């Protein structure tokens, strides 16, 4: 007789009591479901470009998730950065891969088993650790109403006060500038080359 | 808390019409949902309003396209000393409708060896951005569908879908010309998107608003209060730069190296026919409308009449409703795009990229700096 370390039925009833069913929660379940489906399709589909398309859909739905959390600018930044990024990925895929449409990946069975085991174990650990946390379901929002609106967001990002982020912002800008200059240095031709 | 917002007068009208409709639905809804609904009839009004908004966007998008196709043919013909379509209807007005009907009745098929999924997905992806941008544009004081605080960042964000759709369509056609066309267009649009976004950010900077309606309302007054004239010289330079970079964004001549009939037969949509091709075409023309609307909103005073400060003339101009002015300005911009298209010659690919990276982008950066200086000194 296999004895589990916890009572399954008790856990299920606990989970049923914990899952809220307000409109926003239902919206969250729908969005989360679509994220999971598109994420799985990204991995399962054999063509690199098709998986790029599904990746974009998954990022888009993640942006909707941010919108549900009233983080408008983060959602837009998600679309801006990732759709643009994946577009460039698509360009490079087309440029660098030959025979793109053909049978690209030949996944062998043992690998699938290993992957399934790993992901199932991961899912088990996540559910076991996260579901018992009561605050996840019952926590109320403590931020003021338009805490993450574009105006307040920008003021906090570029302000000088104790709760603002001007120094990290500047450091990140300098870092990006450095990478830009490095990329140009690598890409440009030397004097002798033709 | 879910509070449906119905900001339009038509929304209030709908709300009065459906006071009791919710009573039929309420017994079947779970208690947890009912707690969140503040006033039942406003939810129904909200839903009906959403349907009205969708229909309105479709009318603006699909209604403008045949007019623009007819206009393009006529402008092209008259620039080249021809007459254009003349036989069907008065001055060939029904010609476009006949062409659209013919296109819709054609069979849709993918070429052999094409990736069917991406091939049929690409035209839909191309249509995402223009429809989303149309919802943000204030056609009049009350005629804006989504009055969101993050208007300009939203436009910059969704613009990427146009590039994506063109790339996917070109690749999945299984045709070397299409692939070349789409790669060229991808490189071009990614580059010019930067200066396009920077000009929009310049407008955001000088007006201090990201909401398109607020940007328009900041230009109320005489013609000198429009952003193109309000900041001496800088506004006009910004407008010209916007015009150049948006022409490249639209893939229109003289920057149409993506299609370049002489070199690539038709570019990324060579293999498309019937409805799928019509969708690419539709996206192109809605993009023309949205870009012209953006130019109108950001530089030409949006829906405000061009007042000149003389009382007698102004009172006459004020009698014309705002959306008439808006569409008049939009069609003036479209006419400018068309004249540019049939007047200038196409640059080579490398000249085009040089122009963006070595001229437009530095000028844009300088312009942003000067705009900041203007705000500090005079703002």
C-alpha cells in the first residue's frame, strides 16, 4: 500500500475552498490557461518559426495578465520589447537556418521521458509549496488606486526621493550604452579588412 | 471592483434603453459575480456599447479603404497626365467596388510547399496594429473609443505587429522574391520605427501628455497653437521628420523597397490572392488612415477648426463639426502621401538604411535635446 505524505482529498477540498470565483479571478484563470497552452505549443511544435509565433502569443497573453494587475506600462513594455525582440529572432532564424520547413528536430523517446519526469516533479513541488500559502488567495491590494499609472510610474522611476529609482535607471542606461558601443566595435570592419 | 465606463453620449442613450434587461439574467448568476456588479443595467449598456464601438471601428476601417483606392488611382493618373478609371459610374466611382467584389470571390489557396499555418496567419497579424490604433484616435471630443492614459506608448508597442506579419507572410510563401521582399521590409521597418517613435516622444515631451485626446486639447485656439507652429521652427522640422519616417513605416514609395515591382515582382504578398491579399491591402490603407490621423492629432490640431483670430471668419469655421475638420485634415495628409509617392524616385536599399541611421536618427536626437531646451527656457 502506497502511503502519500499528505491526504489527497483533504488537499483537494482545501484547494476548492481557497480558489476564489470573482470575475477577476475567472479572468485570471482564462488568461493563465491560454498562457499554459501557448507555452506548451511553443515547445511541442517542430518548426522554429511556428514556435516563435506561439511564443509571441504567450508573451501577449502575459501582457494581458499585467493589465489585469493594473500595471499598464509594464504590459506595454512587455509587448514592445518582446514582440520586437521575437521579430528580430525571426529575421535571424530565416537568415541562419537552412531547410527551415523540413523535419528540424528529431526528439528521441528517452528524452521525452526525462523531460516529463522533470517537469512533473517541478509542478508537484510548486503545487505542494504554493497552494498551502493562505495569503495568495486572500491578500488584498494595499497599493493606492493609481499607484502604477504611467504618471506615477515615471515620477517614481526618475525621482530623487527615498522610494525612487533614478540611480539604478542611470546605471542600466550606461550599461545599455556600453553594450551598444561594444556591438558596433565588434561589427565594424578593421582598417585592413575588406 | 469592476466599474464599466460608458463615456459616450450614445452610451447614456443605450443605458436608458436597457433598464430591466439584466433582470432576466440575474437569477442565473453566482452570488460571487453579483457582488462585483455595481449596477446591472450599466453592464448591459457597457456590452452593447462595446459592440457599437467594434462596428464603428470596422466602418471607419473598411469604409475608408475603397475611397482611398479610388483616390490613389485618380491622383496617380492625374500626376501622370492620364484620366484613371472613367467608365463605371460617374468618373469611375463604382470601379473600386467592382474590384473589391471580384477579389472577395476569388479562391484562396496556398502555394505548394508553403507553411499553411503561418501563411494564413500572416494577413491577420498584419491587421492587428491598424485596428488597435484606430480605437485610440479621437475623431471628435466624444468620438474616441479607448481614451487610455498610455496612448502613445500603446501605438509604439503595437506597431511591431506590422513587421511581424510581413516577415511571416514573406517567409511562408515559399518564394525567393517574397522572402527577399519581407527581409528588406523587416530591416527597413525596424530601423525607421526608431525615428517614428522618437518623433512621437518629442510630441509627448513638448505637450506633457501621452493621452491622444489631451494632446489634441493642448492645441485648442488659433492655428498658431497647433504643435507644428506653436514651437517656432522645431515643430515644423519635427513634422517633416514624422512625414519621412512614417512614409517609410508605411512601406510606401519612395521607400517601397519591400515591394519594388521592378526587382521583386510584388514583394512579400506575391503569392497571396483573394481575401488574404485583400487583407494585406486593407492593412496598408488603414495604416495610411491611422498614420495621417496621428499626424493630424499630434501636429495639426486634431478636431479643432483652423481659427485665424478674426471673429467673423472664426464663427463660420466653428459651425462645422469637429469630425469633419478631422477627416478634412486626414485626407489632406493622405493626399500629401500620395503626391510624394508618385513624385519621388526610389532610393537603393543601402541609401535607405544610410539615410535612417546616419541622418534621421542623429537629427532626431538633436531635436529631442532642443525640445528639452525649449521646455526649460520658454515652457
